[in-house]
C-alpha cells in the first residue's frame, strides 16, 4: 500500500493514499487473484535496491527517490523492452490516473476538474422512471441457519438482460410464455443512476470497469446491470451493412440473413427504439463531417441513435432523464409488463442438463436482491432501486455467500455477453472445441485532435457523426468506422499519454479543446476467453499483424479528417505517443492536398510514423466496447458452437447434434466481427433465436 501510494503520487500529485485505497478496492472487486498477485510482485520490485540498479541504473528504493527520479523510473518501465514491465506500468498508470480525475473526492470536490472546466449537466431527472420492478428472492433458514435453496419455475429462463436477452424476453413473454430473466448485475432505475464516472463504472460496468485483456493490451468496457450494454452505451444505431449480411448467409449458413425477414426486423427494431438522426451535432462530431468532406472521404453521415436528446452527454452513466430507449424502457419493460420476472444480482453458474436436455440453471443471488423470513423478520432498504434484505440473525452468512437459486425451465437461453456466455456453457459441460474462441473485440485506436475553440467532448450528443470506410480493391485493411469518443475526465486520464506528471497535468488542463476520434476496426483474427483456476474469466487477445494494418490505416484516415477539420495538434494515443503540431503544417485542402502522395512533408512524415504505430502490450493504446463471436452461429458443426438458429451444439457431436432446449442469443453468435456498432445486429439475431425458441415451445406443447 505504501508503494502504491508513492506511485500514485508520482503519476498525479495529491490524495495519493485515498487513490491507493480506491485502487485496491477496485482490483479486489473485479480482478483475478492471480493478476493481483503479479501486480503485487511488481510493486515489491520497486523497493529492491539491487533490482533497481540492474533494471534502472538506480540503486535506491522507489520510496527513497526524489520526485524527478520517480518519474524517470516510471518512464523507464513504460518504454521497457521487457513486456511485463510495460504491462505493469500500464495497469498502474491507467487505474491511478483514472481515479485522480474520476474520484469526486472525499468531500465531494476535485480541484483537478475545476481546472479542466468540467461541469456535468445531470440535474434533470425523469418523472416517469422505468416500470420494471425486479423480483425479490425470499428464503427461509435451513438446518444450521444457512439460507435454503430457492426454486423458481418457468417455461424459459434467460441468462442476461442486455440487447440480446432483453429482446428474447420481450418476444417470448408477449407470446404468453412464463419467463424468468437472471441478470448478474444490479438493477438501477433512472432516478438512481450515477452522476459521476467513479460511481458509474463501479455500479454499471463489468468488473467495476477494470476489465481488460490479460496482458492489458486492450482496455474493455462492457455493461453489467439490468439492461446490460443498452443502459450504458452511446446510443449509436447502425444496421449490419449489406455486405456483412450476404457474407454471413453465404459463408456461415445463416439462411435468410440477407433477406426480407431481416429487413423487417431492422424496421421493427428501429421503430421500437425510436431511432432518429442525432440533433444537434456538437463540435466534435461536426469536425468529423467537416474533416471528412475536406479530406474527400466518402460515406460521412449524421448518426442515427435510440435517444432523442442532446443535452447532458452522460449516456455512459445511464440515462437519468429517461430519454434513452434502453432495455429498461423498451424490451425489458415490455417483457415485465407481460409477466416476465426479472432477478438482479443473480450470477448464473451453470445450465442444468439432464438426459441431453437443458432443464434449468443454478445461480447465486447476492444480498441486494434478497428478502427473507424467520427470526424477527426482514428489513428492507432501497439501494439503487433494488431491495436489500436479510433475516435477523443470518445476515453475516447471507452477505458472504448469497442465496442459491435454481430455476427449472423447459428451455434455457444464455445471453450473458461474449465474455461470460462461454464461461456459463463451459461450466455446464459444453465442450465444443470452438467455444470461447474467435473472440472479436473491434479494437479501437484513438487519435486526439486539438482545436482552437473549446470542444468539451463530454457535453451534448454522445456520438453524432460517423465515417464508414469499406475496403476497396487493392486495400489490405478491413472495414472500419470513424466516430467520436465522448470522454469524461477519468476516461481521458486513463487514455491520454503520461510523459511526466507536469506534462500530464498540462495535457489534462487543456483537454476541453480536444476531440478524440476513434475507429471501430473490424478484426479479422481473434482471441479467446477461458476460465482461470480461480473460476474467473480470462481474456486472451492480441492484435494480429493484419488487424494492425487496419488500425494503422484508420489512424491515418483520422489524421487526415482532423487536419481537414482545422485541428491545430494531433496525438495518436500510445506509449510513446505520436504528436504533430499542425500549426507548422500547411492547411489541408490547399495546393498540396491532403493525400499521402501530395502532403506537405511534415504531415507525410507523420503519416509514416502512424504506419509504424505498434498495438503490442504496453505500446499502442487500444480500447474495446464491443465483444463478439465466442459462441458463433453457423452451419459447420466443427467451427460453430451454435447452429444458424442459435441452438447450442452438444460436446463431441461432429454431426451437429444440439442440446435440446439450449440456445445462445447475444453477440457471442456473431460469425465474424461486424465492423460497426453491434447493438442492432445483436437484436436481429436475438429475434431470430426467439422465433426458434417459440416455435419449438409450441411444437412441444
């Protein structure tokens, strides 16, 4: 703890001990114990004189170094040839710098935010919150005072409540089936949505916002709450491109995916979600449209989104105004109105399979969704919209372990997301060799563009414009989509390069002038998810050489767009960062043009630098907010764990035999990466699976 606090102080001076405690809490809540042990060992190295002499040429403990020496020491780890040192640096830098700017402070004030000019606009609350009321699990004390197992009955149990699970729940409940939805995350109604980054990541995101690839090469954002990613996403709605639909139908056997049924599904979903063009288009998105036109890059357009507002810029915290058509207000709300029971804080361990058929699931429900009987009765306290209760005399045991819940059902739909669905299936004995593989993350490189006038990326519409770039004949890159990143200070601090505490503070102080551009890159190669020895999910993902080509092409395009929009400075995020002072470069669109062959020499040299950008662990800054493909659907039984309609294939059945009554209905089904924001595509696949489930339920009856 002492060393961690010293490192926190070196990165960003002030409140170091508080940040160290917050960091430990975040790691304990969301990180595999083996990874914590490795980080602890790295911190111990900081205090061994001989190690520091060998590795850094300084025979002193980190605690005894001057502030300047501490900075040089950390920068040595940042640029080390040894991957483990770079990985440790990135893990510490990202978490501690995030906390420096996301933490509101012990007294509710953070002077760093005042220097930035950051004032979030979150005062308005909806007067019509979601109609959902989660199921309260009640239990009695069994022998020995332990909570008894609670058993629920349903026609269908759905694991997960995000874009896929919500759509399936709606379709089946409105068709008259008895539906139970189990969600591992909490239920938070709109008036209780967080007002700041630290609380939002803690309450609404997977692993409390600390999810990453095992080697920190990719920082991953994923929702974990009732409504899943639909609650925290940035509302961008892009239908699957025609070429993708044709590819999935032709090469993976998703019959009809390129036909009229999907056309109708898209129209239905856009109507249900109230999809409309972004309005107004703020400064960061206007720069994309302006720069795309100046650069001569085609298919730049205003984004269509499932929220009709442009006010607060805080969709990533959940929508306190109730303007976002998330699952809380659309599919889950309709499912609940039709009788579906929704259980929050319910982590599913496995699917119960008997005689080759799925007959239910087992789960542990944490105290936030529990009630009870016995003793002096139960006490209930509102907590983020859910109910927190425990019987008198048994609170300690219950708080530590939760209550075991068994849901017996004739059909089971797993929609826990591409990072968790394979884990549920693996624990259930589904041993398909491709399960958990083919993970696609849409790796995202980021380029910061500074403008003369304030941008304040955290205000207004989250994403208002995009440029879709399809490969042309002769191109060696895949599809990518350029959009803006509506970052708030904590996320900015996590992403921006750290080149010393003074330089970092100066960069953050002028962050209001930056428009971060990102590129959602269609990855052609993938990684995998697997279970660790401690039962956690491990994510192994390395950007492949050909996917790195796509990311470098996207960075170059973003540089041209930013220059065409009138940016004065560029920075491609990574370690080291790649900077360009555009005030010394001829304006775009003049006689020299902006293409690489006719560029002013300094800009051409910068493009050449971007062509060497390295996405390796601890070097390039890579994000992901989209996870796909780990239980992909397709006709080839050897390559696809699920059939074209979402049925799960049984282990060792080369003929394609399925586990009766077991389905997947989330982005795990994607045969390949989409190359565009995946929410609409996920919902299309969920409607497809729902039709299969309903047809088989009716055939059985």
